[in-house]
C-alpha cells in the first residue's frame, strides 16, 4: 500500500483512530474474500481497490479539488449523479457499512437508529474516513426515511448538507414534483461549481452513468447461469465499489470482468456446484464493508445469485432515456428513471414485490433471504408483504434483522444453515 498519511493528515483525519481501522480491514477482507477458490481474474482490480480503499480514490478526489473541481458526497441511489458529472464535478457515495463508525454516530443519534445512518454520521464526526473529509465537499442527503431526515439536520451543523425531497408516492404529480427537485438540484450544482449545465453536458453525464449501469447489468446477467460463474460476495463487492469509483473506469473494469464471466459460462465453469441452492437477498442496503450475510450463506454452501437491494439491482437496473436533447426533456427522463426504483419509502409499493418475483424466476432462485438492518421500520414492515408474495409463488423466505457487529454471527449461521437444509438441496 502506498503511503497516504500526509494526505490523511492534510484532511485533518484522526490518524491514531484511523490506524485501528486499517489494522482490522485487511484481515476481515482476507478472511471473507481471499479465502475463495477459483475466483475470476478480473476480481484482482477490486481486491486492489479495497487494499487501498482510503488512498487511491480519495487521492483522485483531492487532486480534482486542487485543480479547482468540486466534489459531492451522496447517500442514496436517488441522487442523480448525472447532474454532478455534467457540471464537471465528481459524485462519490458515502454510506457507512462498518461497526467501526457506529459509536461516533451514537454521540449525536439515538442508539435505536439504523446502523447505516449512525455509521455514515460517525465516519464524518470521528474524522476516520477520507471520503467524508474532502475540502468544501457538499453532502447530498434525501428524505427516504425519518431517521435520515433528522440526521441531516445534525450533520448539517458540521458540514453543508443539501437535501433532495423524495416523493412518497408514484403518481404523475409525484414524478412531476421530482422533476422540479432535479431542476433545483441542477441550480445548486451550478452555483457550487460555477459551471452552466448545458443539454450537451447533461447528455454526456447521462451516457456516462448509463454505461456504468450497463456494465453492472452484464455482470449480474451472468449470474443467471448454472453453475454461477462468480460468487455473490464478489458481485456485491463490484457494486459497492461502483458507488464511489470513477464511472468510466467502473464501466471499463466491469465490462472486462463480464467478458471473463461470459467465457466461463461458455466453458461451464463455475464457483459453486450446479446443484448448490440459489439465494436471492432482498432488504436494506449493504454498504462496504458489510459482507457478513453473504459470507455466512456462501460458506454454508449456497450461492447468492442476485440482490434486490440498493447495493444490487435497484442501483443499476433501469437506464435513462438518452434521446432527449433539451434540459426539460432530459430532466423528465431522469425523473422517470429514478422513480422506477422501488424503495420501501413508497406507499403503495407493489413494484418491489413484482421485482422480487421477477428476479426469482429470472435467476432460478430456490429461496429468499429478507435481510433488514435493525431499526429500519420501512423494510421490516414491508417484510410481511414480501413473505405474502413469495408464499404465492411457493418460494421459502427467511427474515433476518441484524446490525454491523459480529455479535450475532453464529446465531445467523445457525439460522441460515437450517434454512438451506429446509430447501432440500
């Protein structure tokens, strides 16, 4: 690993506390990822990214900032990255997925707050993540849950937070309202960057992010094969890294990996036996480095073949119409695309149930694991409707509530092993 300590010091990070994280992460990653057999060679790039996770990309963001560029830190798949890149700025995902950051969040948030929110706030307040500390960065939050809405008010005392209002229904007037939110966001991005967003620039931004989505779609389409050519853990890692990597590089490396996976399928080469149970995971996001559930499932002998998650199909499944040539038309296309994403914040939300049912069939799924972070009332409540839908299809469901800690690891392993045994494969 290169020496980034000067950069971290310049970012005013708590180096002593950060060193503790740097000691733990390599061991955790090695135990989960490097212990796998017959991994695709294309995963070498993603292993490298994790090995320098607080170095390579943050240094690019710092360099962009030194050259006069702006950086926007985003917390949700509803934030239109296309707009940010159209203004010559960079958007980088910020969600925290580690127990390491939770205590920092609990300094200002109730303990019975979702760990993703606590970790995201804690990473900033404890000054232990360089992504949260880029100079003059604008944080972009949203209103997908009550916990986040109030957390942004507290975080805004430490760093500017711009909040996108996400409609809670999907009527025509709600899509129109989100159009206006995007228009307002364009104005904000223009004010921050000093750059006018033209139809040509926004068109290029749309193509840039669409190309990233297409590469991720290619990778995930290969997981329909039997035997599956890539583990669920590796596919999850690719998506997690896509949230903050350079979009063009993400598309390039993703397509390279997809080429290799398609060759594996042609050779009938897989990472699990063809008769291994095929699992769909649905529920709350799994931000990096949250790999716990995938690791438990796949070390128990099953293959995670698809994720109906924000760190899964919700992130890349739909494309933005590239044929529009006016700002108004492009913003409408953006609003329509993002409003196709089926988060539990919406009511009613039949689209998510339909998505899960469709993915179950497309990926030949044997069982569904509905995994929710503790204190996420939205997804925990919607679990009832998920089970109803799967019961109609005769698909077994295991509902899990967990956090980022390892305290329930063995309990989860026991429950997952019992569920897999029940599948009878």
